[in-house]
C-alpha cells in the first residue's frame, strides 16, 4: 500500500470512476488519507458520487505520472465516517473543513478501499500488481 500512497502523493489529481445505472461516470478527485493500514477517500454526501457508491460500491481510480507510468486502483468502497477520521481528514486538507463543517450543510463521508488491486503500468509493457 505504501507504493500506492507514494504514487498518489506524487500525482495528486486522480480520477475516480463509478457506475450510474449502466453508465460509467468519471471525475477528478484529490483527497486521500492513509489511516490504520487503510486507504480512505472522501466525498460529500450531497454528491452523485456518494449516491452511486451507495448503490454499487465498486470503483476504480486512475492517475498518470510525468514519466507516463499510470496507476489503476480498483476495489470496493466501505463507508466508515467517524469524528476521529473527519478530524484527520480536516488536518490533512483544511479546505475540506470549510466545506463540510457547517451545522446544516453537506457532510464529508469517508470510505476506504476494500479488496484493493493496484496495477502500475507503462508504455513499455511493464506491469506490477499489488493487492491489499
């Protein structure tokens, strides 16, 4: 998992794909958090992404480095939002606190990836798989 975290830190914009009915949906993300050997992501509970993951927890993430190595990370979303996790998320990205800490506003929901499969690939045909 540490190799995946390092790659995401070095390539901070990544794209998450979910399914809406029978239609794939892809959008940019940038927040992740490693906590207690789990890799967490966050999404506002008012977003379509949240609703899609509630219906179908399967998702993929992809990003590319400057040297044209890319990561494809797939697994299942398991929602686990606690005050402790929210505080860690807000520490990591203070902008999230401004968006998601209003009394009656949207709430940040955190989910970790379960049954994760990380694939590192490049145009030379190299392929490395890490399961966690």
